[in-house]
């Protein structure tokens, strides 16, 4: 198998201003890729740009956008193509987690979770696939969660959104595989980030590192196009004993 050269490849990473998304983007820039990241908070995007900055030979653009809004995603894709000349890789990482019992969850919280974690992925794929086709193929990587197969109390909306994302990814993979567009979904367990307002330092000694997920994404992109790891489950090696 011949590892793929990523230098000059163009990627869009949604939710790339913090956590897993920022780690993925940083790894790509270090590999010489030209990357655009999205986020809803301009201050977080600016901080990410400063942090990634000159970490490698690649370029980094930041775009304030909400993946729930189809028009925002359309503007994002247009901006990426204008800046870099095309699109080779889409990483759907933007996601939220609202953890409360169904009886206590508001309709707005339910809609926000499903619209971000599932509809947002549809919006990005719907608008990115024509650009990938123009390049003769590409890669779509969806960041899901083990919660998509292992439900737990207080996470009905989150688990449902990730289970839906898993099914969406598998169907999409079958739709576009003959066009040289590969689709993989990555299902991490506990990752040391500030996701859902958590403390990124809590459990950092045993949780998966965000950079570890970034490395998995790079490994997928390096893999010979003849091979497709369509689903990847990732767990902490030694979580605390219960």
C-alpha cells in the first residue's frame, strides 16, 4: 500500500475551534494541508488560529458559521473553494451534548441537538459532495460517538443523534463509494476536552487525547484509496474501575 501524500490537499473541519476539531485541523496543517475550520464563536476561532498558526507548512482559514443553517454551510463551502481552489476532505466534527432526562428536556434542546449533530452533517455533505466530485473523489469523515451504540441515562437526544449519524454514514458510504469518495465514521469514547462545558483537565490521565483522534484522521487520509475502514471505535485503554 502506498501512503497518500497530503501536501496541498484541501480540508474543511466543522467545529474546529476547540477540542477534537482543533486537534484534527492542527495535524492537517502540520502535514501541509490547507484547512478551513468553522465555529459559532469568533473569539474561539481567533484563539484557534493563533494556536495552530505556523504549526506546519499548510494554511488555515477560519469561518464563523452554524452548520444547522444550510445557507451558512453554502457560504462556507463557497469560501473554501474560493480560497483554496477546491475541496478534498470534509470532517464533520461540529456537535453538542445536552444531557438531561427526556421529561425535563425542552423542545428547543431536542431540536438543537438533532439539528447540530445530524442535520448539520447532512447540510455539509449535501453541499460538499459536488465539490468532491469535481476533484475526482475525496474523503468524508464523520465524528460520532460510542454513545451512538451504547445508550445511557440522561442522553436520549445525544444518543439518538449519534445513532442516526452512524446510520447516515453507512448509507452515504454505499451511495458514493463508486465515485472514489470514501466515508468513515469515528466513534470515540471519553475524550479529554471541554465538550458540553466539561473540564478538559478532568480525567486527562486516562481519557483519550484529542490529538489521538486527530492522528486517527490523518492515518485514514494516508491510507491507500483501495482500502476503506468504514467504522472505527476508540476507547480509553484503562478507564477507572467501577
